[in-house]
C-alpha cells in the first residue's frame, strides 16, 4: 500500500506559465476536440478517491509492465531524478512524482502544474539534449498512454465498482492522458508544425 503522506499543496500548485506553453484557448479547444466533458472531470475525481491510497501499487503494476520490455525500461531511466545508479522503480522521487502526476491528472487535466513546471525547466531553445535529460523519447510517451489506463483497471475493479463505471473512468483517464501527451508533443515537434 501507499505510505506517502498527503502531498503538500494538493489543493492547487501555482506554477508560472512559460511563454511557449499552449495558451488556455488552445488547451480548451483540444479538450473539446477530444470530447472531454464534465462527466469526465467527475470520473477523474472519483479515480483519485479510489486510487490515492494505492499509488505505489499502481506504479508497481506499471513498472511490472515496463520490466517486460527492456528497451522501454532503459528509455524511462531518464525519470530517475536522484542518482544515476539508483533504479527507477525504487526511487522515492519517482513515486512522489507519479503520485503528483495522478493527482493533477485527476483534478486539473487541462493544465497540470507538473507540465507547466516541465516547460519552465527547459531553456527557450528546447534543444534535444535538454529535452531528453528530462523526458523519454516521444514514441515512449505515446505508447505508454494506454498501458497506464489498462493497469489502473485492476485497482478500480478491486474497489468493487461496476464494470460500466470502471469503463467510464478509464475513458476519462485515457482522454486526460492523451491531452497531456498532446501538450507534451509541442516540446518535441518542430516549431510551426504543432
């Protein structure tokens, strides 16, 4: 079970928006195109209520899936923020970041502060080296979208929710993750093509 304390600032974390971060009109349009609805927002908040005490279990399941693909495991070592010799799955920092990511995905899917913070940490030129020092290759972000949703299913089902409700929550989570991947793609895609 999760032994992390309540995250500081779970109410809302204020992060200055870098100038190259997509503006709120662009993000709102992407949400509408992705059919993100008020029902999705409610489903995401419910996901947090169900999973907030199980984020370590959720992350362990994701790591189990990642371990089956050595190339993916290698690509995700960039997420290790402590020491180069530590393992990704044992990192307290990665566990805290995952918990923060899930919280923000469930409560502010259109503008998670972790994403703004990531944009702020990158220099304006957004070189390949500076990007790859913080994130895995873009192809891995895309391919991890569905496994993150599928792995949550086991924990949602164990909570006794009805299958239609679980499906609704999974759709909401997938929409939120795809929106985040779309916003992240601006970092990877050549200026003018996003």
